[in-house]
């Protein structure tokens, strides 16, 4: 009986040593020496900068816009222009631009609305596209700029 006990004890010690060697306690393989011609890898693109909080403008905000380009397509009028936040310190939250089309008597006949969901950061330029269904009575259009914290005063510039 003692012989069986010693055999089991020796066998369990061998299993314990084998499992510890398999668990990563074996000696690591020798590393190859680096060649002098090898260059360190450089990242192809710089890491993205973290988003920063810019407090929104309270009250009336100023924006710059290019002259609108109006094109008539098959069944709609497409108006495109660029809008820029000229502020150096404040963002514009919840920017909304509405286009209203009127007939010759001044009655509204069509229109569209554009919303910029993110805050318009300082010096940021965005493209605005408004699509209004065609009405044969369309004569002139008007734009209305709004923001979450007050009014917006647009000014037309030649280019950015």
C-alpha cells in the first residue's frame, strides 16, 4: 500500500510540473538581433484629436454664406451654398436654415428646411442643400436662419 501511495504522489508531482511548463513558464525562445537597416514603423495617419467642448453662442450669432446657386431639376429646385461660423470662440448649436418660395403676390407656395445636428464649430464651413418641389407659381425665395440659443444674422461673402 505504501508503494502505491508513493507512486501516486510521484505521478501527481510529474503532472504538476508538466502543467506549469505548459502554462507559459517554459524558457522563451531567443530573439533575433535587429538588423541595422531596419527602420521603425511610422504611423500613416496622425491619431484623431479628441473632441473638444466649445461653449455655444448665446443670443444672436453671425454666419457667413456664399451666394446661393439655384438649379432646376426634373421635379424640384435645388439650392446650394456654403455656410461658415466666423466666430473664433463660440459654436452655433442647432443651426436650422429654412427656404421659402413665394408667388408674385407674396403668397408662400413651396420650401425646404436644413438642420445641422452637430454644433457648428468656430471657423467650420458646411455645405447646405435645400430641395423644394417645383410649383409653376414660384417667383422669389427667402431664407430664414435660426439656432437653439437665439437668432442668426447671415452675411453674404464672395468666397471662403
